[in-house]
C-alpha cells in the first residue's frame, strides 16, 4: 500500500504547515471528526488523572528518569545491548533510516519471508519501512485497526495514538466494503472490528516475521515493552518464529523498577485507562515459547543531534502518549496531515525540525504551528516544556535564514530592526536618546492619548491594539529633576 501524502522524512518537496493548514481548515467534516474525538479523549483523561493524588509527583519522577537516562545514554545503550545478547537476542545499530530498513529487509529475506505482520510503530513510519520492504518484494501488513484503515486508504497517520482519527465510522465502512470485500456491513464498531479481525487472523497465522516498535526497553534486563489496546501486538510478538523490534535510542530506561512510574503515566495520558488491556514484555528468547529469534535494532536517525542541543534535548523525553495533541487548539482545527510528518501536533512541531534538520523544506514552519498557550506543557506526563522548545527553535530558524543571507538573499528587515533594538536597549545613553527621538517623532501619530495606527510595515501591530505614546517626561528624567543627579550603574 503506497502512502500518498508527502512528509518531512520523505526527502521530497514538503509543503509548509501554513499551506497544508489552509486545506485542512476548509474541510468541515475533518474538523467535526477531530473536534468530537479530541474532546472525548480530553474528558476521559481528566477523569483518569484525577484519580491519582500523586500525579504531579509521578510527572516529576518521569521527567527526572528520562533526563538522567539522556545524560548517560551511551552507558545505558551499551548495557541494554549486553543484556539483550545475554538473553539470546541479537542487537543491530542503525545510524539512519536506510540502514535500519536494510537490516529489517535482510532478516526477512534470510527467512524467505514475503509477508510480515507489524505492530503499530511510529519508528517504522519514520524510516518508511513499508515502502522499503515493498521495493524488496516484501509486503508489510499493519495489524493495528487504525493503522490498517489508513494503509487500506493509502493515507498517512494523522494522530500518534489514533492514526485514523480523521475518519468517521461511515467512511471506514465504505473503505472495508471496497478493499476487504465486506458485504451487508453496518458502521457499528463491533461489526467493523470483526471484519478486520477475520482479515488479519490469516495474516497472523501465516507470517514468518513479526515487526514491532518499543515503548520502552530496560537496560538492566534487556526487557522490551509494547503497550497496546487490541491484542494485535500480542499476536505479532508471540506467533511468528522471528521477531524484529525497531526502537529509537531514546526509548531505553535504566531499570525494571522504573516501569512503576511509566506504567502509571502512559496509559492515563494516552488512552485514559488505568492500565492498557495488553502490556507485553519479553526478554530475549525462550526455547519452545514464542519467537525463537529476536532482533533489536537501535535507531539513531538524528537523535544524537537532538541530544547535543541543551534546550531541545528534552524533546527526547517523549513517551508518545499524544496528550499534547488532544489539548492543542491548533491540532484540533487542522489535524495531523497539516504537519506533513509522522509526528504531528505539538510534539511533532519540535521533534521533526530537530530530526530532519533546520532549513529543510517544510520543517522550518513547524515551530510556528502553535499559539504558545502552554496547554501541551500542562498535560505532558514527562513535563516537556514544549513552548520553551518552540521558541528556541524559532530562534534557530531565524538565525539559519540570516546565515543564508536572509529571505530571498536579501537582508531581513525584521532581523535588522531587532538587532538595532537589542543594541539600543543594552546601552543607557542610546536608550535615552531613542526615547527623546521617539517623543519628537510621534507627534503626527499620537491622537487622544494613544497611537491608533503605525505607518508602513508596522501597521500590523496596531490593527488589533493601540499604543500608549511616549510620555512627556520619562521616569529617569523625573528622578533627575527630583534628586538633581543622574542615574548611573547597572541598576539604572
């Protein structure tokens, strides 16, 4: 199944968020679907979180654990490798998407597998694994219901947790009748799920290779964890004789006991449940029980670059719960496809530009896909300060454009103005001189105790607000007249 929509990991020309958002905003059905779904999830999450009297302490514990892991990531990854090997598994290191996809394809080919079954995995979406396998003559079947829906539709995911959140039941019914040959099908959830179940059961029983992502992997024991709600993940990780897990290097956690924190934070933040229906742990291989060959692929693909950024590295704390998407007013109106990335919403707005690189088509607009309201920070279970990272990345975007000579090779007037203001505000005499000049220059604009409209490109500032004019006497001037001396020193 080919994915039609371009995204920031595809290497093609990616449209900006602004361009894609205009199209999404014009789709009234999409907005109704999104609004209903995100509001329902928000309400359920609020109830689940309210049950926890120590919720804020859990959030802080999650943040601290992730921060400590990132500080010592090299040590924990080597410990994880050793633990997995000791348990009978094999570990592969992938610098980028091409290497990761190549490793998976070679494993499948070595077992003469022409079909593989997959657990929902954003990491494999990031690397474009399905497309790579298709080119190698291997068909990948998504087994998560929502992932199956968008695969059959030839679309990309629009939500981290609920990839088909942009579709309603009637649209899914039509899709199943067209693609799966279902007859006399209603749009009730049990009927739709039963059609998918019958279709996938055959795939589970025939598959030689199962592919998964990982929510967490424990350095101490080599234990890998997948959390899901449908049971398809359990089938993929237990039935095929060969299991391959593709995991971003930031998913490692130090010790088994750390699950106490994350297994409380993740379900409540994602599905608004006390515990997910299916939480699968496995450690290497066990003779006569489950897959007899296990491969763990540790994926970098830009993550070490993110780690090097003191402010941006907190992005790697993300446990992919999607809580930030469900509260974001921008996401609720535009949906995930507007972000043109496998990581939509607020977390995508800060993760994608860092993974693909500032300056790449489409990614530079993502840090601006936010109102900076801070709702995402308030709900993040590991306390990623998304507004702080957004502002930091906006600065990086501006500096990148400046280094390239500004917009279209010319000096950016806004950059020049901001530099001049920074210089003026850093020098007392320049600042006081600017005040005197502004007092004289404002006389054609000040009327009735306010400046109602600024000239030229500054007019946009006063379209929705008024400015107070520079007063006839500044505080410094008043102080001097009262005390007969100048204000000097750093406190001036």
